[in-house]
C-alpha cells in the first residue's frame, strides 16, 4: 500500500513552472490523505486562478499515479491564505533584502528587454510596442509589456485589459491578455481609468523601478517596454535601471518628428544603449476607392536617419483605419500586423542570439 510519506516524496518531483522549485519545498502541498487505493492531494496555489494551475495539477496527478497501479488520485486545488503567503515570501526573499520586500526581482528570468522609444508623442509608439508584442507571441515566445509611459498609458486600452494586478507572496502578478501576454501599467492600478497621474519626476521613476523589481514576470523571452516620449527622467530611468537589450525608435515622416527622434538616438548613444533600428510609422494611407498610396505627411527620410546612426531601417508602416478601430475596441491582438513584420523579425533574431538568462536578481 502506498503511504503518505511516499506521496510527499513523489510530489518533490513536481516543479512549479515559474518558480523552478518543487511544490513540497514551496509549501504548496497543504494536505495528503491516503485511504486504501484512494489518494487525495490538496495543493494551495500562490494566487487564486493561477494561469499554470492546470499544468501543476496534471503533473501532480501523473506523478502520484505512477507510484502504484490502480490508484484513484484526486488533486484538489485551492489557494494560499495570508499566513501561508507570508511564509513563502520570507522563504523566497534573500537575507540581503529588507523585510517586507517582494522577491520578484530575484526570481524573474527575462531573456531580452526591448524598449520602444520615440522623440515625441503622437507617432504611434505604443501601437508599435503592442504589435511587436503580439507578433512575438504569435511566434511562440513568452512576452510581457511594461508600460513605462506613466502619465500617458495606452497599453491596457489597446489590449482590452482592465483587471487590476493581484498581490502574491512573490510580488505583483500582472494580468494577461487573451493571448497570454503579461501586462503592467499604472492605468491598471487606478480606480478611475480617466484619472490623471499628476506626479513629479521622482515618483514616476520610482513607479518604473517597481514595475521591474516588484512585478513577478516569471520567465519571459521578451519584455517590451513602451517608453515615455522624449528624453526626460522616465526614459533615463528605463535605460539606466533596466538591462535594455536594444531600442526600437519610432518616428513619422514629418521633419519635426525626425528632428526630435534624433535627440532620442543621441541619448541612446550617450548612454551606450544599442539601437535595434528605426521604423517610420504613418508613412502613407491607401485610398479605399482607388487603391493609390498617398503620403499625407510627405516623404520621410527615415532610411537616411537610420544610416546616420549606423542602425537598421525597419521599414514604413501605413495608416490603417482597421488597426485604429481594433485598438479602440481593445482587440489589437486580432489585427493582421503584416506591416510590423520587419520589426518583429529583427527582434526575433536578437532573441534567438541571446543566451538563456539567469535570475534577474543575479546581475
């Protein structure tokens, strides 16, 4: 007959997919009942409705079932109470951390951090960031989007995400889109989504650092950072506080936009942050009646700009009313996105060439 001790020993083989520790060590196995050939295991998840709960349950069921033929295994899922969460938080926090800090920053494993930046607002930076995340997700990558545009957050609206982040012993758990893209934005933490964030620079920079250190992103192949426009404190914080792999610059055909994006490029050069390339958004519109391409903002010189900074020209993206409509509906993930393919393909190359990361806290 199988014993409770054998069941617990077997469950040490079940690894939490994000924490990379076994569920017994993590204190997730709340109870084991053995009654003849009937085995009931109660597993307390770190947060209710954990996205990986089905994987954990199935793995635990297979592991216990393999102990002996003919077992009737029942896996019951519940969630940790506050006392259990606090115990796990203390267990996972390093001794160097101050009491009460979240261990998320030490547990995240993020392969690449791709910042999407513009010199000025209104050139479609957030849309480019959103579509880059969508196309990378379609390629099978694990993706998150950090909305660091604190005073003008657009990411939740584009993805149709309105759920507030939940708290766990690991840190702040970001909500996910329908495709499984993890999202973190200040707008998700406001009771009134129309409320203005009237903060001075230090508060904005602290919020950005918290989105990196206190959010449990888990394992990601790419974290896309929607940067605030310009070269102020917030942009500086991202480049100096986050391990940015590279920057995608977004501009539009107007000379004014080109002039300002040059300032952003110079900033990246000054700080030693690699430029992935420059994309020209709003380059043209296709007439719905005759199919003619109309360059409503004139002919841009973005290719020449990219050459000046010895980086890639990532192509021209046209204005598309369908994309605007889907973005307004929070359904950006359903947009075709063919015009953004060059951007995602270049980032795809970078992800493949980047070694697998250690934990974010081990820099």
